[in-house]
């Protein structure tokens, strides 16, 4: 692709204006999952609020300025941990994994069953499209590198899709062709691709009412989480199609559709802004954001001007060299990052979970890359193993020519000598005077008793015919095909759990993730109750948030006292219930009683910092241990 600098700058500037305008329009109604009652976003627009959609891209721009285009996911992850405090949803999961040494791509998929498909990464696509104008493939490649920090699957594909469209928008200005021409970045048959195709078919069939299109899309692709990337993708496509190239109308349709409105408004407006350029945006819309943005994280900037941000973005695009940019004026401040040091590098691949439990193993594959200009020969060793851990495969002699790589399997195990299993375990791989840390999460180790259940006892309504022969004294048919379990009924001695568990047939459960593998462990069918017990070691006396996801009734004891109880049947989400509790320094007895009264049992248990704020604004704890 060939483009003049002024054309390039105008389109980048248009994209960033759209991003800031859309974010400001949608922020005041973010999270409302119905048609927004305001007629127009101008009634509530808030350009004075920071927006994570833009903030993280400002951070990525700083990384690019310091390190150049040859960055890695680890470069982005390090910068996030150091400079971005945001711990919300998938952001918090990423930070929890990062603290435990679990790096991309595992930091986005591990322990992230819901928010791995959130909006947190699709909203970061613009910078990749802007620095690789006319090169959708390269933009998508960088989008994937970014997305895997805190997401997996659909969200990753959608960020790739958006980035590819935004890169293509420097050449193709027809919105419909951009939407359909970039579908190759969404896997065939996937939920996001089907969503885009269904919205497009609806529009092509003659439907011109965005509310009707929204209703039809929601009936197939609605999700309980307002940040779900597939649902919000549908809204973005509706806004782009039904906005018909008008920036104000496009933003307003995304705004009125609800859900993750700051994201949908900003994504749609940014793409449209690239196609028409800043020169094509109505001056009255530009005035709404007044050439400025607000930052909510720690980034190094000279000013918060959208125009200056656009020039900095173009400078990185010139440095990346993806397009032939002509007529570059003198005096453009192109960064000159130091070249990356050629060194020994390591890749860690986990063959299953990046975690380990009681009497357990964690198989991995370590790949060593010789990026130097010299031949190397040394032993590959693993150090930093906690007491009672073993490693098989360490100590292999490896010879590497310049540019050569070699992979080797290792298996890390926990033995019966392990008494305490830390949630955070940092190990070290060493080779040829180089090394790298990698982490293995320690499972929460629960001892489980049960299941306990009893026959349902219930009579049919008087007057109904009996299903049984005359003279039979049999249970009702309902009772014959149902069991029962009750939260208020003690199935073991609830006043002395330690003694009670010694008298039961118990099993051990290694909970690698917050969502416990209960259906995999308990294979009985029907209703029942189980008890789980663990001794949790806290490094200090502290008040904490306990965050519970449940789909049925439960009771939680901490050191013999009931601290939470819910007798309910509901959809599981990780944030269904939460409370502030106290843990003592040293050992704490944690006991759960869980009911299963439907087909499956889903329960998650997580611990988050309490420092006078809601847990949504605080990081997860990683410094506990399970006594085993």
C-alpha cells in the first residue's frame, strides 16, 4: 500500500477522534442491558472520564516507542503489571496469573471461564490497525499477541477481526465490504462469525430498523455478561450498517443498543473515523471531545491532545514500515528504540493446566532459542523447586548453533513430603548463563465428604388418581425419580468438622482454578449434598473479600463460624455472592456445604484484597497456601 503522510495522519486522527467520542458517549450508560431510554448520547456524554479502551492502547504506544515494533506479549504484560492498576474482571485474572508467573497465552485462558470472552481486548484493536495501514494480516497478528494476555478464543478472534478491518480501512472505505471482507479472521462456524453473518443477512434482506435488528441478534447471541464480546460485536455491526456512514447516527445506534456501550460506540466510531478521516467528521462532533482525552493509568505523555496522539501513532507506523508512506515532512519525531539484545530465550508450554496439586504432576515443554551469533552448549536445569517437589527431565545437555532452537519435555511433581502447597510458585530455567522465571499455580486442596442424599418424601395433591395398583403403599412417581438434600439438615457433625471428617470416607480435590471440578469428581446423578474442608494458611491477620460463584445453595464456615449462607438455585457466574471476612495469621479452617438440586453443580471460591474498596477494584490474593 502507498499513502501520503497527510492522508495517513488524517485517517489516524479520524480514528482516534472516533474512539474518544464513542467512549465518552457510551461511558455513562455502560452495563445497561436494554435499549437505552435516552434519545441521544449528547444528553449524557462525559468526555471528562478516563476510559480503559483508550488507556491500554496509550500504554501499548509507549511500549512501542521504547522498544520498537519487535515487541512480544511479555513486553505488554510487564508494562501492564507495572503501570496499569485496572483489576476488573479479565484484567484481574490476567494480573493474578502474571503474579504467579503464568505468562501469555496462558494468562488469558487459565482460571478465566467467563471473562476470557469479554470485551477487554477487542477494544484495544485500533492501534494495531493504525500502525499497519493496508496490512490486515500484520495488524491481526499483533492483535492476537495483545489479546492473549487476558482472553482466549472468541475475544481473541474478534480483536483480530477489528484490527484487520481497521488496517483495511486505510484503503477500503465501504463499510459493508470491510465487514464481509475481513470475515476470514473469524473462524468459520464460530459464534462471532455467525453473529456477523446473521446481522448482515438481516440488513441485506431489507430490514432498516436497528431495534428490530437488535432484537433478532439478541435472540441468538445475547449473554448474561454485559461485556461478552460476541454480543457486543453484534451491536458494533448493527451500528456500522444502520448508521450508513453517518458518524453521529452510528454512535447513537451503538449507544441506544446498550450493553458495553463505551466499547461498542468507540469501536464503531473509530473504524468509521478511519474510513472518512478527521477531515470528514462534522466539526460539531469534534467539539464534543475538544481534541483531548483523560488518562486513568500511569503513562508518560507530554500532553493529552488527540492530534498529538495521532502524530505519535503515525511515527510508529512509519517505524514499523508496513506501508509505503510518502511525502513525510521533515521534523517528524520518529522514535529510535535500542535494538533488542540478541540472547538466549525460553518458551514454556504447559501440557495441561499451569498448576499442580497434592500428589500431582505438571508436564511442561521447555524450548530454548539461541538468538546469539555463537554456538552454545550447556545443561538445561530447573531450579527454585519448593520443598517436596521433584522434576524429571532437568539436566539435559543441549547444543545449539546460532539461530537454532530445541524443545525438551519436563515433568514437575509433588511428593508426599509436601506439607503446604503455596498458591504462587516461581521456578527458574537455566541455560548458558541465561535464565527465565516461570510459574506453576498451587491448587487449593480440599478434602471432600459425600455425597449425602435421601429419598424425596412428597404426596400428590389429594383427589388425583393413584399411579399404582389398588392396595399398594408406594411413593409417588415424583419421589421415585427424585432424591432430596437440605441446607438446614446436618449430614455429619457440623459442630466438629475435624472429627467428623476423620469418620467419613473422604477424597482429595485439587482445585487448580477458582471454579471447582465438582461434576468431574462426583459422578453420582441427582440431588445431593457434599462437604469440602481445607486448612488455609494466611501470612497475616487480614480482612478479605471472599467471592463466590454458585448455582445452588451453600453454607460457608470460617474457623467454626457461619459467615455466608444462600439457599438458592440460579445461573452460575463468578460474582454471584461476596462478603468481607476475617482470616487469622496462620491456619484457618474453611468448610463448605454445597447442595446440588439440578443436573450439575458449579461452585467457585476466590479471595480478593479488601482495603476499604469493593473487590472489583482490588487484585486477587496469591499468597495463601493449603495445608495438606
